[in-house]
């Protein structure tokens, strides 16, 4: 799949609250996700993924690739998990715990 700087509208509408890591922690949960090519190249690890909200906020302007060809997959957000040291959404009140039950 071709890398892009664009986030599709469906993904933008998925979560309009904080980073999913606040609810899932290191447990994998079925959710849409992206690869941040820009950040993965910096840390030399192509396996790290980010949730939709982090793709929109923390990784805005970065080179992104939608994960699993647009399908949801069981993952946790590596941005919120600290892999990139730039998660802006973990400092916000996170009300996702009721979503991930």
C-alpha cells in the first residue's frame, strides 16, 4: 500500500477522544491503525503502530501508511505506549474505558 500524508474521513470519525492506549494499555484491541513511517524510520523499527487519534494529532504532517490495508486489527497504540516520546493525547482526560469493554 502506498504511503500518504492523508487520513481518511472514516478513520477520523472512529475516535474523537484521547489516545486508545489510555484504555487498552499494552493489551491488543481490535481498532483501525496507522504506521508512522517518519517515526518508525527514526527509531529503526517498522513494526510500531499508532491509533487514529494519534495519527491525526501527534503525527500530523508525518508520512503515514494505513495498517492492514484499511482493516481493523488487534493492536495497541505505540505512541501512547511511549515508543515515540511525543504522545500529546495521553495528557488529556481519556474516556475510552467504556468503549473498550
